[in-house]
């Protein structure tokens, strides 16, 4: 970020734009729009969110003071079905970020071919400095403010960064209280006790690992002994690391927002998870070298899973990535300039809208189970997830080989054309 402090306005604008998630999301759409010969009205619509709601969320804090947080819910597009996507709590949330994430949800749902449009929500706050009670009151008031757009056939939130099954439980309860009856299908990723799906919590990590396994098979790399580095040790990174270890891969580095650890001989994921549960971080884990969150991306490994936040792989570090496969567990971890560098270097990148689509896929299963009031076993959920992820991976790979483009462009070609097809059929109202 030192470039930003140089006082050069042009530089500031260029750097800012290069890392603005909405500018990036639009650029990714533009990259395929011409190739697809997109209908102009559909293209124009897809560049902008369909609906944006911005709310002020007053919360009585534990000390009796009132703090007002800013929250957003963005519906990017509803051509293929009701709005679907997570809600994140993070100090760096911006409207542009939430809008980009909503657009990425549209493509993700289209790519795995589930009948949803894309949405995302966010609140600018630091949940790590808030008590559980404060988080609950904030979530309930946020839900009340968003009541008008939520609903099981309108907009169905799910967990994202710093939100979880408990957060969904509060949304479900608040929504149900307001309408006067229980509406479990208004959220997914909710606790099993109130209609959640078996396998949902692990689904994003599990789906990510499935795409890695398919990529390794395609590249004729044996999974046993493959060295894996994972940035982010939350719901996605931790699960992916554990499942890769279960396949006899060697997890050489992991990190969280406090820093990372590296051991070329492999880390025991379960022990690291226990250490983090106790201390709140992975740094300090005995028998490993400390590395920064950025250095984790550059360690000597075969598979890199960035599973934290956006803008981690840029033109500044893309030529130092040593993995031969990068699987984007996070949304938006690689900026377009870095995409090109990785592709030129022959690195096989599995884009976010494919690599992390397992979460929303099992969200769809949860929604279906709730509407049917008929629940599946974990094996059934995992089996169906495997089928969806495999198909999406191979559909994308086929386009990538046929069109001689990287996996991100291939995924966009598929997702955008499916969405545009729906838009063309629906037409412009009135
Ligand atoms: N937040 C997750 C994502 O980015 C899951 C969304 C959902 O299940 O609706 O894909």
C-alpha cells in the first residue's frame, strides 16, 4: 500500500480502481460480453445491480450506548430465480464490495445450474470486538430493516465472512416473529435443530476439495503427497485443509488474519484447529515456522487455496506463486492482472465461482429439503454435491480447452450465457 501514500493522484486512482471489487467484477463480465455477442439490453442490466438496499442499524451496546452500523443488501440479478447469497460482517465492507460479491453469486449459481439469482449483504462492523448479545441485537435489527426484501421465494441469506449458523438462526427467528409463523426456508446455513441441512457447514470446503481433486486428475498429478498451502483457516480453509489431509496430501502452510505457520514436513490440521480453538489463532503453533499472511501464498507447494478475502493475488506477487494449482476458496482473491500472469506461467487456476460453489449448492439442497419438509442423510447430500461439482468442473474445463481460455473465462462464458439466455427469454418489462 506504500504506493498509495506517494501523493500522486493519478496513481491513487489507478491503484484504487485496480483493487475495487466492483470494477474487477465488471471487467470480468466485459471480458466475455463481446465473445458471447451479448444482447445489449441484457449486457447493460448485468453490469448493474438490480436492487440495492442500504440501512442504518442502531444497536444498544452492552455499556448502554447506542451505535449505528451501516448495512447493505444487494440483489444483482433475478433472471434465474430468487436472490441468494451470504451476509458478511467485517470492518472493510463497502457497497462496491457487496455489489461485486452479489454479481459473483449470480455467476456462481448459474455455473452450478441452481435456480437462484445473485445477492449479497454486509454490515460494516468488527464482530471480533462485539459481544454475542451485541451481534444478536445487530442481526435482529438488520433483519427487521431488510424484511421487505427477504423471503423464501424472494431473497434467502446464508453465512459468509464472520457469520455462521447461529447468525442464520437469529435471522430466521426475527423474520418468523415478524410474519407470525415459522419460515425456516428464509435462510440457509441454519442450525440442524431448526431445519438446517446435514453437510452444509463443510460444503464450501468439501466442494473446493472436489474441484482440486478433479484438477489434479486432469493434470495427472497424484494427490498423495501433494503439498498444500491454505490462506484462511475459517469455515472454508480449515475444512479444505482437513479433507486434503484425509486424502494423504501434506498441508505445509496455513494462516488466519493474525498470521501463518509453515512446516515443509506437513502440519497436523486437527491439532492446528485445536490450537486455534484454544488461542484464537494459528500463529504460535509449536513446531512450525511463523510466516505472514502474504508469505503463505508464496511458500513452496503444489496446491494453493486462498480462502480468506479479496485482492490477495495481484500483479505484485503473482510471479512468486509456486503452486501449480490455485483453487479460490475465497471470493475474488485474484485480480485480473494477476490472472494473466498465472495463466502465462501455466498455473491452473480454479476460479471462485467454481471452486467455492459447494456452499451455495448445499444451500440450495437445504432450501429444497425445507420446502419439501423431507430431509436427506449426510451421505446423500455429499453425493449430490459431488455430482454437481464434478459436472460444473468438467463443463468449465471443456469450454476452457475448446475456446483456449483460462478456467475463469471459461466459467464466465458458461455462467453469463446461461444468465443472459434467461434474460433474453424474460424480455424487458414493461
Ligand atoms: N456465502 C457463500 C458464498 O459466497 C454461500 C452463499 C449461500 O449459500 O447462499 O458462496
